[in-house]
């Protein structure tokens, strides 16, 4: 019984320490900077790929041709509210 109580006490002390550590970390600007840096490292390749795709020479030619012919590019008008006629 005493061993079980000691183990429960140790587990509670560890949980309290972890909780206090998490609370203090959440107040630190360095903690948020580390999270943003981690997210940026994961998102940057996808963002760069999307930007390069939008500004590729093929895409520029497609948009220039649409403008020259006074037509809406194929990507225009696809985003609207349900039931709208485009």
C-alpha cells in the first residue's frame, strides 16, 4: 500500500512538473518562434511550388493570351456562391 501511494505521488509530481513546464513554455516567445519555424519548414516547399507554378512561363503565356483575346482566363469565375450563374 505504501509503495502504491509512493508511486502515485511520484506520478503526480512528474505530471505537475510537466504541466508547469508546458505552462512556462507557452508564455515564452522562443517557444512560439520554434513552433513557427517548424511549421515554416514543413509548409515552405509546398508554398514555393505553388508560387513557381503560378508564375511559370507557360502560365504567363496562357494569361497573356487570354488578356490579348479579351477572354477571362480559365481559372476565373470558378469561385462563387452556390447557385450563382457565371
